[in-house]
């Protein structure tokens, strides 16, 4: 049985993930975004795209020119998203540190999601740090999800305890 959670009312300058659409929406992002792993900045971008879906914090996808693509190694894992299609995973490898299947890319996304074609995304929980502007993002709860939580995003968020049926 679906029990709709109590939406947290956003304050000034905040967004509620319960105002995000389903199916998800794709938006360009001009804020500076960074991903750091093993002391290396993997991503530094002001040209990212974010995907917004009901109950989920934003997931960011990055143009390959802004990503250390040489540190992303293809992994055999794939998954399927009902909205975006088949995701192909990448291991993040810096020196002796390897985080298996910590990034993914849609090489052939479904119609409506062409803007993320070939753009890697990263699980923030598996990176050392992810930043939106100068704020360090917190990972979306649960190991399956990859949203970036910042002070301007309010939930409750899918992935927290008791959210399996959402």
C-alpha cells in the first residue's frame, strides 16, 4: 500500500523533491560542480545537466570534456531505468584506489533524455567529496540511489528507512 509521505515545505531559495515531476525532467545547470576521488578532481564543470524526479534529490550528469574520462574504466554491469534506458557502469580508478561501478553513462538514452547521452554520473556516497558550488553535497540515502542533497533541497527523500513502497 502506498503511503504518501509528508512533504517538507521548502523555505526561501529551496526546492522540494516532491515538486519534481514524474517522469523526470532534465535541466541544464550553470553552478560549478566538482567530484573528488583519491585526491584527484574527476569533474569540474559549469555545464552539467541534472535529472529531477519526484522524491529524489538531483542526479548530475557531466559533459565528458569536463570529466577525467581516462580514470573511468568500463565495467560489465548494466541496469535499466524505465525512463532513461540502459545504463552502462564504469569503475573509478585512481592509483591503487578502485571503486567498482561507481559511475555510469547512458550511451543510448530513451527519447526525452538525449541531453545526458554519453555524460557520466557518479554515486556521491562512493566518492570522497561532491560539491555544488562551495557546498559539499550529502549522498541520497540507500546504496541504490545517487542523488546529491544540498541545503537548498528538502525531502523526505526516497531511500530513507520506510521508503521502499514509494
